[in-house]
């Protein structure tokens, strides 16, 4: 009975030219606007976190193992990882890849300019997928290149030095005495992540090991990638256990750190974004709630005569409230449908056209990132519907105060 009457009221008011139609529009628009903004906020925040995390881990994987030195000292002190240790780490739970690297500070000098950075030496087992995806000029040589006299620069560094793919440059290393290597710019990459682009270049690990006088099993550290579905905390604990066992036997001291620990400032900024989203969600729910309460109150007052008739025919206050709650649910569901269409539509437009740009110097990426997910979209809609219906209980409470005798005289 309640559903039948609610549908009749909804259909009648939707088809009318006056009456409660403006109230229907107010509630629908409030719900649609609130939900669309919430979808955009969550999609953008999740996109930011995903893009930046992908770039950070693309450069250095999820976990790093280095000697217990800090700052520039870390680049001058080797840690020896025998093959048996590397195999033990690779077989640990949740570990996808374990790759070695050598870092060394240097200055690249051309005839007109110079630039200080950190060279990262890699070997034939290094995962090159991230860097290859961002090559914009030239090509990526095999890390096992017999000459080893190549370098991969970011576009930012290359432009500041006037270099291009195929150019030659002198790289100076500050050791006991200044040493120089002439290298060829094999390729130029651009990730848009200026924090790394301006300070990192890639070269052959063999060249840096020879400059340092290190053996083939001596490195600056290890980068560890995790399998899909493995949490960073699980991988960290697994590696920590293996490294502790090895340290007790070898006497070497190592630090095991996650990407979040190494880039704590960056991830703290991302956490602030989460707080901003929570504030936006709260504001949108508040605004949508206010419009829903206002709109339903208008509908109830304009339908006071109908309420009086229903009560005079024996309907209880609870039954009448159910009628108007069902009526409200139809309006809310329509608003949610519109909100989903607008919010998801705008997200898809930005995702595939990158219409809204960003300054990578400030935001680390050159466009507003979007990440949609069925799981959180469904959860958001369920929460929105539940909160909306709870809010709608507030204006329906006034129904118990409407007296049939007085309301039925109302025109």
C-alpha cells in the first residue's frame, strides 16, 4: 500500500507543471551534485596516490636495502651481497624481484654548462620496464653493453646542458682525485616526476664499480619489488628476517627501508590529501542533506491535505511516514543516477583526454590523474543512499503533528 501511494505521488508530481515539482528538482540536484563531487574527489585522490606511488617504486621499487651509512657516505661504501644471499632473498615470501644497483655522485659537464646529480648504475638483471615506458628520445642500451660508456638522462637535465640522444658529455667524479669519463647519451627519458628527473641519471653498473674499485659482488644496495597483492609491511618483515640472519653471520650492517620511509615527506603530503577528501565528503553530505531536508519539508507541507485524508481513513503516522520515505527514496535514487552519470562521465573524459593539466614542478605529474574502481564506487553509493534515507527521517517526523481536521480544510 505504501509503495503504491508513493509511486502515485511521485508519478503525479513528476508530471505536473507546478506543485512539488520544484522541490523534486531541488532534492534531485542536491543529491546529484553531492555525489558527483564526491566521485571526482575520490577518483582524483586515488589517482594521485597511484601515479606517484608508481613513479616512486618505478625508480626504486617498494623496498631498498643499503649499508648503514647515510648521505653521500652511502655511495662510497660497498655492501657485499653473495649470490647465495641474493637467491635467499628472491625466494622469500612475496618477493617478485631483487636487483642490484650502484649510486655515485657526479657532475656532468659540457662546453657551456654543468649539472650535479647522482648516477645510478644498473646491470643486466635490472627491471627496465618503467624507464623504457618513459623514453622520449633515443633508445635504452642493454645494461651489459661491453663498452659501458653510456648514460640515460632526463629531458630536464638534457635541456639544461644542451644535450640530445647521441651527444657526448664528460662526467666528473670527486674521489681522492677527480676522475673523468666521456660518455654517450644513449637516450632521454621524461617521467614528469621532477624530484627524481632533475637529480638522477642511469648508466652501466660495471663502469661505477670499476671507478670505485669494487668487486663484482659489491653494490650500493638492493631494490626489492613485491608480487601483486603482497603488502609492503608483509614484504618488509620477510626481508627484515632474512637480512637479520645474514647480518649475524657476516657481521655487515644494513638498513631495510620502504619507499614510504625513504620519501616520508612526499607520502605525508599524500596523507594530507586524504584528510582534504574527508573534509570534502563531509561538506558534500552536509550540503546534500540540507537540500534533501528542505525539499522533503516542502513536499510534506504541500501534501498536507493528502496526509490529512490518509489519516482520516485510518492510516497511522508510521504508515504515512513510510509513504513519504519511499517517495524520498525514488527522488534520491534518481539524483544518485544523475550524480553517477555526471561524476563518472567527467572522470572518464579526464582519464582519456587529460583535459586538465598540472604543473609537474609542483604536483609531480603533468595532468590531473584519475583512478576509478568498482569497489569504492559501489561502497560510496551504498553509504550515500543509507545516509540520505537516515537524513530523510528528520523532516518526516513533522507528519505526526499534522492534524486531519485542520489539514483537510487547507487549500
